[in-house]
C-alpha cells in the first residue's frame, strides 16, 4: 500500500510540482490550498505525512500544526513545515507547535525526499509499536 502525503500550500505551482515529484517516488498525494482545508483533510484522511506551508489563507500553518499535534488522534502524523519563513523565531515557533521538521523555501528536492522517506518509515514503526503496547 502506498503512503499518503498531504500537501497544504496556497502556491498552486509548487503543489503541482511537489505532487508530480512525490508521485514519481510512489506516494499517493492529497492536496489542500488553505489552512482550514488542510486541517479538515488531515482529520478525514489521516495521511502518513503532511507538508505544511506557514503563510496561508483562513488558518496559518502554525495553527494547523498545533491543532493536529495537540490532538491524541493525529499527533503521530509527521509534519514538515515547508515555508519561506526562515528566521530563527519562525523555526522556533514551528518546533513549539510540534513540527517534526522545518525546511525553508527554496529547498533541495533530494533533501526533502530523504526527509519524507525517513519520517514516513518512522511512522510505520511508531504505529506498530503503539499497537503492540495497547
């Protein structure tokens, strides 16, 4: 079964490019173009990983991340903040709200793919250990 990634970003061109690249890697891609849509899709679809922009309409990425990471049902989903906001304070805020990784745009495709592979493989191990400990 292919792993599902939710891309939440209001830059349609970037979403299109990321979607194509990740589908070539064998991932199933879900998309959302604002924070509220992203939160709703994350809750409904429970993807294996979320790529999340910070500056978006309706709800920013920090708010989406916090709502997911502080909810028992969704906190295991790895979130990579993928944003143009690269100041130290932005990165600190990303960590405070629970982001697993914080990558600034422009980014290196291979680095992003490596991080996605690393975090999605970790999810499988976490879920199976959660089931064993239940």
